[in-house]
C-alpha cells in the first residue's frame, strides 16, 4: 500500500513536471536520442552529480524547462551544426539561462577600461618566438579553480598571471589567494579588472597563499596574512593585435578578456571558433598557444569555472583570425604583471 502511494505521488509529480515543461511547445519537441521523460531522468542525475536542489516543485519544474532547452541546444549543435571544430557538453550550468549565467559567473567591468589604457607594451616581432608554448609544461600554472556564483573572474585571471610570472622568475609555483583580494580590496562579488589585482598586490606589498587564505566565494572580513609573492608593476598588451598577444604569452601567462555566450558556456572540447562577439564580459588567462594537426592555430585558455567545464577547465580558442580584436575579443584587453 505504501509503495503504491509512493508510485502514485511519483506519477503525479512527473505529470506536474511535464505540464510545466510543456508550457511552451519548444520544450516538448523531440530531442535527438532523448524523450522528455529521459530528460527528466537526465535532470535528476545532473542534480545528484552537482548537488543541485530547489526550494519547491514549482522552482524545480521551471528549472527543468530551462534544462530541457539547454539539452536541446547542445544536442542540436553537436548533431546538426556544419563545419564545427568543437563539441558542446552539459555541465554544472545546465539549468541556467544565458542571462543568469553571465550575471552569476562572469564579472568583467568595462566601465573602468579607460583607467588602464596607458602603460601599453608594444614589442617588435622577433623571429625566435616559439611556434607553441604551454606554460603547464613549465610548471607555471596552478590547478584550475572555481569562482562560484561570484563575479570575480578578474581576480582569478589576474592571480593566475601573477602565479605564472612568480614561478618563471623564482622557480616557485605557489597557489595564491583570490579570497584575500576579494576580502581586502573588492569587498564584494562585483565586476572588475585584472589590473586592479596587480595594483592591490603592489600596494599591499605582496599577496598570501591559498593554503593560508582559502577561497569561500563571498566577501568576508579581511585577514592579514604573510605575503608569499610580490610584483613590481604591470603592462597592458597593445590592443587589437594577436601577434603582440602571442609575444606576451611566449614570455608568461597573460590575463585576457573574452566575450561569452551559450556556446562558450557549454564548450566541451575541440578548437572553439565561435560564434561570439567582441563585447567582452569575462576574464580568463592565456597560458599558451599552438597549432592543431589540421593547421588550425589556437590559444590555450585557463578558465575559473572548475574542471567540469571544457577540457578539464581549459579551452582551445581559435587564434589568428581575420579580425584585429581576435576571436571573442581576446586581443582587446590583455595585461600581465612584472617582477
């Protein structure tokens, strides 16, 4: 009798979910290799995998509608998009709209861009620039981190660039504290700019380590901690030149700005070739570049969305395209710290 009651309740709940998910006809259109009921099961498994829960059945059904749309989008791209050089995949952002995702998980503030327009580095092109480089192979890249629902991508990008140059110059790879910058300078999960990170580290006479000052994903009370790394200054890469960016990345990891969208959000593997605009809204770190077997050139990008996104937290983004800003605006707002 109890199992029968549970079965009835489950059937009612599934009917309730289907009713809400079919509030628009798009969500009820047939998905490639998946029916609506299988998507419900996918959603349940996804919730379990990522520890996602909802306050009530109404919120759950609304999120299922969004999840279904995202599954359909990914499925349609992977199976019907011609001349694609990459694949999409479901990740921890599966029940968010694009607008929600950008609001929660990016964080570039373009309103302060002009404040850092000076201090521009333009380097003559040298013949001895390596054809490829991956700073991970030189031990200059820490593990991929996750900014959570906090608009501080700029802190992660700036700190990653500092971690890289510290390793290159001192031989010590130290995972540095994003939380220190958040607590002691930003004071809130607000958008910003990598150059702000450099300025804080200079003014503070250093930055502490992550082991001593762990990231929580929200602004807490500022704690003074022993500085483990120092920088002297920073430089901005000449804008709208992938060649200048290549010269910079050949020397060290570089913080860069990019434009994100639903394709970027669900990137899984391969060389990302868009579509995307040059209206940048997110900061990442360029840690290398190279050329694929088919001759396609790419940037190697470290993100701050955890290892469940992309290639274990990284992206191959097409390089040397026919527009000065670079794909997704990667060559528009690059900077690096100096020691």
